C-alpha cells in the first residue's frame, strides 16, 4: 500500500511541476512526464519482483565454481568479500540521494523546486527500471560467492546472482550527475561548475569501488552501472531544456584521404 501511495504522491507532484516554468531553463508537461514517470516506477517494481524470483545456486553448483572461468577483465576480484567496505559504501550511496536537495540553496532552483523534483523522480524511476529489468534477466554470480569465507547460506540466496549490473553505482551516479547537470543549467556563468561536476563524478566512483571491494559486483558491472546512471542523470534534464537546440549538431565536412584527394562527410557532435 505504501508503494502505491508514494506513486500517487509523485504523480501529483508531477502535475504541480508542470505549472512551474518561470525562469527555469526547463519545460515540463504533465501529459508527457506523468506517464513516463509512472512507467518507470511500474517497470522498477516489476523488475524487482523478477529479481526476487531468481533461483539461488545449489551447494553443488557452488562447489564446482572456478575463478578461471571468470573473464580475464573481472577475474582479479573473484572472491573479494569485505563486509567493512559494504557498510562504508552506504554512506556515499545514501548521501548521493540528498545531493539534488542541496539545489534548494539556489534561489532560482528553489523557485522551481517542484519542477526540478519532478525531473529528479523521473530520473530515478528510469534508472530503477533499467537496472531491475536488466538484472532480472541476467543472473550473474557475485564475486563474493567465490570466497571460501562467505557462509553457504549467503551464497545460495537468490541475491547472490544479482551482480549484473551495479545498481548502487547506477543510482548514485544518476542522482549525482542530475545534481551537477541542473546546477550547470541554472548557473551557466558560475566558476563552481567544474568542481560540481568533479564532485558528482567522484561520489558514484567511490560507491563503485567500495561495492567492488565488498564483492558485490565485478569491475565491468560497476563501469556499466556508472555509465547508465550518469547518462540518465544528464539526459533527462537535457531533454527538458527549453532551448530548441537539443545539443546535437550535424555539419558537413571535408575528409582528406590517403591518396591526396578528399571526400565529403558529416560531423556529428553533442554539447550541453
């Protein structure tokens, strides 16, 4: 019941933010944003139920595991299982969710708080949907399952097959990069922008490293989670910008060849 109440509340907020255009660089529309946000929440919930329905490993399967069967890129961390790293990772992970709320100290953002919050909810809903749906159908074994020090009960749980991809890293990246992107757009002349971007990049990187040390995810899981979360955190605000320029440009260009002639081509670029 609480989940349904939260969903209804978020949709009401989305309706309110459609009215908050003022001096905001963004434009939101209830008829567009509400269905997207609702769909993201719905898919997140469905994906979560599918994740919980995974079959756990049997003791025989665990006994037959071989680190050498892990791809060479990820093999180094097979068997890592730091419980301390897992506990410490919670601090930057949960802290990242609070970052967008720091934007309330900006007068322009505060006057459009409902609108920004609506985009934030949409960002996290999309991130959650991508993660849960991907994870539900990719039962990759966590690195800690290869450790002889982890209890068998922990290894045989369905959760032990939730390595692909790193949800904590993706969520923290989405929140952090959303924060940086919104600050960037509301403060185009601020010298602090580069430091905000650097901070936004560092938070999910820290989460990813700690989750790697904890044996929850392989390096490739964290890299993918980081990329997905960062992309959603940037793209959602970008797609809401009022400017007719969506950031993409396609220009004709001349491409020299090795035989001294030239051919015509096109240059695709993106700026934000």
